[in-house]
């Protein structure tokens, strides 16, 4: 299969001396979901942001969608990668429709095409366009805002989705429902997804593979079944055991 994303021996140190990435190497094949799992400060979000140039690595090789990272114009790259964050990050004075169509608007799509795409995607994520398109984000529940965030990330049909704790701020029932809806959506769309979480059950539920990170490195990578049944002794085993019954 084609590799959509590859990081080889990537390093990142922040001002003040903290090491975020310490020789990180990983790859993601087209159409697969890789979950980066770890505690706060493990480097998983830094790794994610490296892929859309929100963070510039100090050393190492990064290839995104067949091109070396430094060859991408940052704006072009971000328009080719959907980005979903906790609490959705919607623009409060835009309607739901305009929030969803933001990247197509920046790309110069005509209004009728943007509106049609926004309505199509709202329906895809389970929001009735007739009811939700004209609303401001403040009138939505947390789960509804997160659905809009996913729709916005898909608006320009990017081949790669980057998701940073996308369901972390939701109550358990809403979170589980959106996880299940995301899995169903992914099975239909076949996007390449890199998803960050600290939640072990979520990682095992959503990932084709899971990479457990600590101190800027991957300690173990495998399918959810492999990690559940044969975690490496030490941090990985302790972290998984603390989260699972």
C-alpha cells in the first residue's frame, strides 16, 4: 500500500530545553487510522502538528502525501489536510454553513458550490442542514459543534485527517456515540487518519493501529488486540492496565 505519512528520526526541542520529539519514526498507509496514544507531554500533539507545519521539526525527515515537508507551502498543505481539534474551534460569528465551507471559501469556490457542499456534509455527519446551516455555533450542543468541526475538516475532500483529542471535551454518552459515528463515516470515506488521544478505550475503539508514545518516542505499535494481549513490560503495560478493567 502507498504510505501517506512518514516521519523518520524526527526531533523537536522547545525553547527552554524541553524535548517534545526524540527521534520519532512512524508511518501511516493510505486509508488507515493510526492513533497516537500517551500521557500529556508525550509528544503526540507535537507529532500531529508537525504534519501540517504548525510545528517545524529541528531535524529528521517528514513526508506528507508523497512530498517532503519542506517542499510544501504551509497554506497549501493545510488545505490538503483536514484538522479537527477539541471543542471544534469554530468561528463564533460565522454561521454553521459558513464554518463548514471556510476552506472552500478560501480556495475560491463559488457560493452555490460552497453551500451545496456544506449542506451535503452536514447531512453526512447527522445534522439536518435545514435546521442547522443558519445557526451560530453558540446555539449548538458540544456534540453538535464537534460534528460541525468534522464536517469542516472534510469540506475540501482532503486525503488526510489530523484529529487532536476530537472527542475529549464531551460527556461519556455523546463521546461514545460520536466515536461510533466516526468509525461508520471512516468506513465509507476511507480517509487516512492520524488521531491523538490519551484515552485507551478510545484508541482501541478507533484505531486500525495504535502507537503508544512517551517522551517523544513510540514505545510500542500494533493493533488494539496486540497491545491489549501483549503490551511491552513497563510503561506500556502499566498505562494500558490502569485504563482497562
